[in-house]
């Protein structure tokens, strides 16, 4: 009975190898798409710094005229990312503090959603890589015991390859997530600063 159960588990784990490899390939494609979006956003942020420059101007000059502040805010309409999403909606609500507060909450939820998508590969990639490394070890040990060097080499190649791909996905996802987390934290801080200036009265 024990041998039957062990063999049954072995067969199940062996059947998981192909789904794991396919999942790794799909996750790798997803990571490449995330990289493309990340670099596009990076280039846009390098070119369009109107909103950040505007915030720095407010800090330097301690702007007190909130009416002009709202009007001048739209000099940043060439910005990108979540500030673009914010500015595209503030024109409709103007000086309604509740609407602004709700908009800021929506922006925070939106940025959190992007970060969740970016961070998917941080744990899933290495997890699939580890599964892809462990599953072939059983057939590899069987091949070793029977002297089948070719089968052993093939199984070990699969194990090492899936591990490398999984770690690569995890590393790329981690870097993108950390950089975007810094970007969005600064964006939200700037947005809240403008909100406090307008409605501090």
C-alpha cells in the first residue's frame, strides 16, 4: 500500500511538470509586457516633469492664492501615470473637497492595483522555478540508478533552466515593483499636498 501511494504521488508530480513549464513561459511573457509598460512610463516621466516642477514651485514660493492654484494646476496636464489620471478628473470637480478626497482614494486604489500586477512574479516566479527544479529530480535519480546518463542530463537541464527562469522573473518583478512604488508614493504625496493647499481653509 505504501509503495502504491508513493508511486501515485510520483506520477502526479511528474504530470505537473508540463503545466509548470507552460505557466513559467506565460508568466515570462507577462513579465516582458510589464517591462515594456515600465520603460514606456519611465521615458514619459523623464520627458514630462511639469507636475513635479509645479509642486517644487509651490514649496519654494509657499503659494497662498488657492484660486490661482486650481487654475495653474492644469499646467501639468502633460504629466503621465496616476497624476495624469488625477488631473483629467479634477477639472470636473474643482473646489468640492469631498469629491477631491474620494478622487485621491480612487487614485491610491488604482496605483495599488498596478503594483499588485507588477508584484505577481515576485513570489510566483521563484515558486514555479522551484517546482520545475524539484519535479525532474525524481526521474533524474531513477536515471542515475539505472545508468542512463542521457536521461539524467536531460532532467537536470530542465531543473536548472526552470530555476533560472523563475528567479529571473522574480528579480525583474521585484525591481519594477520597488521603482513604481517609489514613483506612486511621490505622486500621491504631491497630490495630497495640492489638496491640503486648496482646502486648508
